[in-house]
């Protein structure tokens, strides 16, 4: 079944259910079992084997059955040729950078990006490995062009960007990268492949934190890199086998299970986030709302072109209030939980204060502290009512 459902001749939801799954040959179970073994039986004469080979089942650090099934599903959903699944989203990001970049290479990366990317590229690769890096507002195509150097190897972007929900034009940036002999990698975590598929828009690599929407239940960690097999073979050898950032079979199985309902969950995330953003935008006590589904969002028109059928489940907003009032507001929430991460079934909110080390890179409206709000799949009336009662308790409504 898994092989039959690999191609795009089937719809997204059908592939989410079937790709990578098959009837278990030993038991007849219609779901793939969890194979918790860390080692597999060797052939009669193993002396000619490559102990670092990822082609078959040898040792789970080289690759295991559950990892393989999940990779089939994700490659199909992302519209990519191949996929590597690793232990976390950060393992995927660092694995890509480690295998792709060499001393003396130059990287352009987005001013709005996950904290680990900021650390990896602005500090670790720069200081330890002599990789040159330039931080650019990648929503500005001319700024990207101006930052290109003869040794530019990679442009890395997030769209929507974490945590400000900035939008970048994937197709246009891919053209700029390729015209200058560089690769484009896109962190697609906020959108998920349901809403946006960077490979189909011209990106060379798509990165997903599987911990978020693709798993969707807040109970497993994983990360994925999707791209061409010729590139991923190198990343698999260097960053999976020799760095060892392998996903556990149990987490791969959990994420495989979670991915089945991705289309259904994303429909609800999209609808709920749009409704919350529109409601917040009408409240006089709200200083700003950043959500690409709003016409007021700077990147709305680009998002309409490259994000379909929706704009994701994350938004950011601020209150016309002091630091303590932001925290008191969160303390009164009942349905919405104060916690990091996103893409869970439940709504999660985090207050990002004025002392964030990347504050200088954010738009001005974010400078007084703001919330990143991952809108869950609860009843929308309950989410909005929860926001409303918390605002009343801090005397903002």
C-alpha cells in the first residue's frame, strides 16, 4: 500500500492516511507495528558490509523501519523526492547546515527566525567553523540581492516567520538563489505541508519540526529535511549516521499516527486562527495583530499566492498594557495554556518580553512585548470567550 500511495495521483488527505502504511506481513495487522529493535540480523557473510550504510536495516542509528515509513509519508506530502527524519526540528536544521556548509561559505538568513537558527548561524557556525553569515529582512527581495556574495552557498528562510509571522516570497527567493548558484532552504513548520509546500515552489530543502503540526498531539519530537535524493544521501551519511541525531522508533511511530489527521486538524487550526485574529483586531486594547490571513498584514498578498488552503494556526499580538498586565492576562486564561511550542491540539500562548535578544530585528510594534499564540482546535467560541474573560479581569475590556 505504501508504495502505491507515494505519488501525487492521490489527493493530500488520501496520502496522509495511506502513504508509508501497509499490512504487516507477519501478523496481518493493518497498521505498521512499532519496531523497537536497535539492531537487525546480519547476512551470512557480513564482512563486505559498509557499517555506515543507510540503505537497509542494520542499526537504528543508520535508519530503522518506522523512520523509513514516516519518511515515505512526508516526502509524498511535501512533494519532494526524498526525506530524512531526525530526532527534532533543531536536529534537522543543524544536520542540514552541518552537511551543506564548509569553512569560507556564506549564508544569508532571515532576520525573523527560530532561536536555534539564530544561534547556529549567527554564533556557532560563524565562530567555530568560519562560515560567513548575513542577517537580512528576506521579505525585501532587493535586500537579498544586495547581500549576495560570490561565496554565498545558502539562503535560509522561514515563512511564516517565528515569532512575528513575517511572510517571504518562496518562488522569488528561489530564483534569486539559483541565479547566483546558491541553495534555498525553507523552514515550513508554521505552515505545514497542508498549507504550503516549498519544494513545489522552487526551494531545494524544506525543513519541518515534526514536533509541531505534523505530529499535532504534543507528545513526540522529531524533525525532517525534504529535498533531492542526491543531496539527502550526503546529509544522511554525515548528519544522521555520523552525528547520530536519529529519531527513536517510538517517536517515528507516534508522528506517523499523528500525520494521518493533519488535514483535518489544519482545517480547524486555519479557521480558528483566522477567527481569533479578526476578533483581536477589533479590540481597542489590542495594539497590533500579526496574522497572514488578515488583509492588514504586510505579506497578505504573497501568503494568498503560496499558502493554500489557509494561513496556519499561529498569530502574534500585543496589548496596550505594561509588562505585568501581559503576565496577569495570561494567568487568568482557562482554556488556553501558557507554554512554549505550537501546533498542538490545545491552544498555547507565550509572552515574549521586551528583553528578547533578537528584539532589534523585530518590527517596531513588537518592541513592548507581545504574545505568540498557537490557536488550537477547541471550539472557537470557547477560545474567544477565554480571551475575553481574561481581558476583563485585567480591566482591558
